[in-house]
């Protein structure tokens, strides 16, 4: 298989810490470089003026130089140059959520396969449009919920399928973390910030993995705190056609918590680090059946590397793309339902 030549829009923290190291170690990819936005492109984004200062532009270039010095590749001095380059097959987009639509659309119009960080888009309509263009152009698309491809998910599904914990009654998941620097995009409404879109979406994705894509969002509660314009914490309650209940809690100004609990008629499975285990971290699943408790170690595993494997397969096999298209659409639809508070009927 010919290596997929991949470029990155913007020197984001997630690119530096997880995605680029995974690209470098993955046999299917060649890291071509990273693009920094011109001041005009920042104006095109039409977002907060803080994003178009000379200092911000210089800082992006400085970060990009550090990345290319460490990992190779070149610096594209505009997003457009990367997106129109004949040397690029695929693009990883890890910009603030409100910018995903603009640059993902430009990428697929230019016939580039795309990996988009979660959430794929800030609205259902935008997500549908990008997916439709990707379909028309026969392109692979992936929303980068990397945790889906961690080995602990495979093991959890295996335990459920075995019947050891009986019929599932209840899925509970928490994802929250302490407050970050105040200029972080997560606290900007204009940039697509907010707890629901940043961490609540993980728990919502987990509910679909365990309960299927036939959820009914019963209720969503979103709260802000003084001095912030976005939702800072909240909860989602949902059910499916089998009357499995989901209780999903999330927040951006609290003690770190990244857990999953699946409660069945005969037993219970717990993971203390379900969404963000480092590549060198051993996850210990807790399985309780009646009065017996078992700890199941899951060896260290790089979920970003695994996510890239899935993406590589999608670029090569058109028949596998339809499920991913539908998964992205489904996730976006449920997020939209959460925004309006759900359906209590």
C-alpha cells in the first residue's frame, strides 16, 4: 500500500502530543508538514480579534518550526497552500470547532481525505454538508474519537457479549477536567467552545458504542459559571429501545474524571481511564460479578495510532466508508438534540 501523505492544519497541542508521534510511528503514513494560517486566513475565519494579532501568528510559526525540527516535514505558510498541494493526500484538522466547517469543506473540495478532531462540526447542517461532499468525491472521513479504537473498548464489548454481566441496565460515564488558561478556545462561544462540545461529546459517543445508534435524548442540563460565556458543566440522560439508561456527566472546571461504568443484571464493568489513556498507560478494568471481583489489565496501547490504521483502511476501501459517514451524522444529530435540551416525551 502506498503511504498516505498527510499534512496538518495548525500546530495544536493535540497534534504535537499525540497525533504527529502516532503518524511518525505508523507504517501507512508519511508526515509531510504543518500549515500555519496567514493573517488573511485568520480574518477569513471571522473570529475574535485576539486570533489575528501578529503575536499569535508569530507564535504559530514558532510552534510549527519546533514540530518540523523534531519530526521533519515542512512548514506551509498558509492553509490554502497545504490544501491545494499535489503532495498532500490527507489532512488532519485540529482547529477550534467553529473553524472545522470552513476548512474541512475546503479540504474535501480539494479532494483531500480528512481526519477532523471532535466535534466534527458545531451544527448538524454543517456536518451533513461536509459528509455529502466527501461522498460525492469518494473521500475518507474520520471524526477523531481515538478512544473508540483502544483495546479496552474491544475487551469491554467482549465481556458484554459473553453475557457475564447479564442484561445491561445502566451506562454511566464521566469526563471532566480542571480549568485551563482563560484564553483557551474552549471558553469562547464564537470558537465553538463549551463543555458539551468539548467533553460531553465523548460521553455521548460512548453511549452510542454501548447502546447503539437508536438513542432518545431525554434531558440535557447545561450550566455556566460567572465570567464565562459558554456552558462549563452539564449532564445528559438518554435511553434506547431496550430501556437501557445512560447517565452522562461532563465539565471543564472540576476535578479530573474520565470513567465508565456499565451496570448489568448480573455484574458491573468499570474503567477508570476510558477516554484519554496515554500510549504507555496500563488500564485496569474492574469486573464485578456477584461477590467476585476481577481486575483485568489492558496493556499500554496508542489509540491515536489505531485511529490512523482505521483511517488508512477507509482511504483504501470505499465499501467501509458508509458506516463511518453514518456514525458521524448520528453523533452530530444527537449533539444537536442535546443543545435543545432533549425530548422528554
